[in-house]
């Protein structure tokens, strides 16, 4: 084991215990679902033990089955032969459901068993926090070239802060943080100031040159992740003919290419730096929508990005490698989530029936000291106006076709 690897392993528990939350959102949701009875006609266990209000949740097994049946109808007849055509048609539908969002998808098989493909994968859009993957690659290349060292300390000075709740942004000025720790903060908790410190140290032009050489010419970090510096000056931007406003940009195809480079050990000359990046990406890889519908135990190395703009809409994108077998990236840019899924006529009839049943129950129990009232909220098995649900669905369909040749949801 090399010194760098020993250092990483010794420091790694610090991030598990002090930086990462002890229980992830996905773990909490799983526990809540496990509390519910599998019988969809009963209250869940937690509701029975608490004071009002009480909540009813259908059993997890029932919900999973219903969602699977709906998606099988949605993607009826899909196979490896028609996968791309089916996905292309569905993506066009989802773009309309999301009020004109721009959805891009790129897939690359790392094992050579299935053809790589992209659907709108070369559309350029805001990168959000997925730009931290190029920054990580650029930093690792600088370390490999001995322009920086994993153990080298950088000084926290808060010159460039975006969110004051980021761990590094909460540190006392003057604190020393190693390059390795900053990389971990950047990837594990998406710390923006850690990203800025690394990108500023390595140089934006150097990062852009490195990722372009790896085959990602439409990805560009044009500015650090801050609006103004400590003295109120606007953060400088790199302007080009194809990036006239100096935004941080990427495509689904570029992100997939970069993730494939990391997992094929070609993002750096020495495999140990790629191995380190893989471990970091897999530490919290199951937090995003790409892994939301995948089977338990799936190994996911991923980076999620989200940014919101009142004029241009939201951007939600994620890039991942699944089970170290294939790389996939899905980008949803320019989201305007004003539209709500309309309750169908049958649903309204069901709701009236529930009201009548509750009214009859109250009348039949007039001797009680209380009466029942309720608020009903429909939960969609497949919410087509949710970009997260769209990403999860596309990811699961590709997963099933890749491993089984058919839907196994």
C-alpha cells in the first residue's frame, strides 16, 4: 500500500463520523417505509403509537408492485434492440410534461457487452455541482504531476464563499486543510468553498485543458463557485466564442466520458489516483435520483448537481457509474416546475366515495366524544412532472435492459 493510500484510509473515518450525516436521507426513508405494514389497508406502526394527526401509508411492497406494473405498461415491448428508439420517444414526452425542459442522456458500457449511445447527449447546459468531477480530475492530475501534494495544506481565508453553511465556510480563517481533505469535502458533501480553493490552486485553464484532452470538449469551468469575492468584486469569468457569458457548462456525453475515464483508470496516468476518485464517488453515490429505483446493494459512484434560477429555471443532473459496469449521465436543464399532475376523473370519483364513507362512519358513531375529518393527498406512482422521478425511471429501465434484457421492475 502506498503512502498516499495509507493517508487516505487513515483520514477517511473522519469524514464518515464528522462530515457525513450518520444516517442518509435514503436510509431514513427506508426505515420509515419498513415501519409501515405490508398490508395496504392498515395504518403503519408509527402512526398507531403517536398522538394525532394519524397517517395512512400503503405498504411498500404494494407500492413497488403497482409502480412496476405502471412502468411495464409505459415501456411495453422494450428490449436491447429498440431501447434507444423507445427512450428517445419517452424523453420527448417527458420534456413536454416538464414544460419544455431539455433532457439529455448518455450511456457507455465499460465491459463492451452493449453499444454505447446518447440521446440529446451533446446539448450544452449549466453543470451545477457536476463540475466538481472535472475539478477533482484536474486536481488529481496536478498531484500526479507533483504540482500539488495530497498532504499539502491550503489556508482557509474565505476569499471565495458561496454558501456559508458549507463545512469549509464555517471554519475559522487561517485554518489549514490538506488537499486530500478538500477533495473529500468537495465530493462527499459538495462543499463549494473547498471546490474554489482547489480550482484556484490548480487553475481553471489547466482543469479545462485536462478534461478536453480526456474527450470532454463541451465541459468548461469558467468561474469559481461564488458571486463575489471577500472584497465585493465580481468573480472573473472566462469567455469564449461558444461560452459567451462565462457559465460553467457540460453535457451528458461529456460527463459520461469523464466518469468512464475515472473507472477505466485513464483519467490519470497512475491507477491509484483513479482508484481514490472511485472510492470517493461511491461513498455517497446512492443519494441521487439515478440510484433511486435501483435494487438494494447496487454499487453506485455518482455526483449530483442542482441549481435554480428564477429566469432560466432549475437544472437537475447526475452522472454515475453503476456496479463499475457502465457509465450513465442524465441532464434536465431549464426546468419550470409550475405544472401539476391532474387528478383523473376516476380519482375524483374515488375521492367522493372516500368522503361518503367517512361521513357515514361519523353518523354511525354519534355516541363517540369525537368525530373524524381527513385531508387526502394523491401520491403518484410515477410523477411525470418530477425531474427526479424521470431520472430514476430512465436509470432503472436502462439497468434492467443492461442486466436482464427486459424490465424486471
